[in-house]
């Protein structure tokens, strides 16, 4: 057994219980997602660089360890965990994200690299890690942004962030086609503004119309049921345009 994650005492679960991986669970939507999914009786592997918030939930259904999506060694931790504890994964939710708010003229190559390492390359690498454990009926959900569809119409300064969110939309569409014979679904939720810590840090004082908890409820339901109706699709989850 690898060290570094919480020991899970598996309770007797209903046949509807799913094995779900969620990234970016230290705060905001990801933390709310983890909490809601375990309250519904699902087993969750919660992945973030800081696992303190997840541990504070004190649930036997949550497993966690410190995880950096850009590090190959941490991807191997995920592989080892699934092999030793679950053997399969039903749902993968890509929620982790990196954001740099700068005018395009001020963005450096390092800024772009930082954002793309998490939002694009990390998503691709974790998907490659988890796919061998997914069977027919599995669902990969990627949290993107309306900025990935419309550009930063509402929030200037997000050239790196929004372009990366556009890239994962195309990636998911391609994977849906590539894995349709295996009946593994890939869908994207392009979110509008949500009141999270990341939004507050990037745009202090802006008040979004949707709470992290409210959006987490929507994403959880979609992750559990959306693959029955959608594959290779991008759903715009926003009450306003832009």
C-alpha cells in the first residue's frame, strides 16, 4: 500500500454507488463536489495539492493524497491507488484549473506554460492514466469555461486561461469519437461565472450569480447521468451571455 492517502474503511454501499475521481478539491466547486458525492454514497478519490480541506470532511468514502496534476510521479500514485483499492473508475471529473489574469502584451511564455500544464496537458495525462480502468458506461467530464467558447468577453486578461479552456473542449470532442466503440463518454461543461475563491482572486469584488455549492450540485448530477444523453458535447452552463 502506498503511503500518503487516508485509509478507507469501505461501508456497505448500494449497487448504485460509483467510483469517482475529482481534481481540484481543496476549495470551491471541487470541495463541494467531493462533499456532495460522498453524501450520496459514492466513493471519491479527491485530488489536490492541499488535502487538508478534504480530510476535514472526515468521511470514510473519501480517499485523498497530495496531488499535482503536472507531476508524473503523482499520476503514478493515482494508478497505484486504483489498482489496489478500486480496480475500476466510473467517473473522472476534471475540475482543477490554473488562471493567470494579465493583458496579453504582458503574458510570458512561462505564464502560458503554467496555465496549459494544468488545464490542458494535465487533463490529457490524467485521462490517459485513468482510461485503462474505465469500462463501458464510464464518463469523463471536463469543466471548461464560457471563455473557451466566446473568448473573454466579460473578463479581459484571460488569453492564456480561455484559450486553454478552448483546447480541452476540442480534446474532449476528439476523445468522444476515439472511444465511442468502448462506450466511454466525454463531455464538457462550459461554466459561466461562479462565486469561487479563484474568481475573487482574479477579479476582486466581482459577484457571480451562482454559488460554488449550487454549481457543484449541477456538475455532480451531470457526471452521474449526463452520459445517458450526451457524448462529445459541450454544454454552456451560464445564465447570461457572455
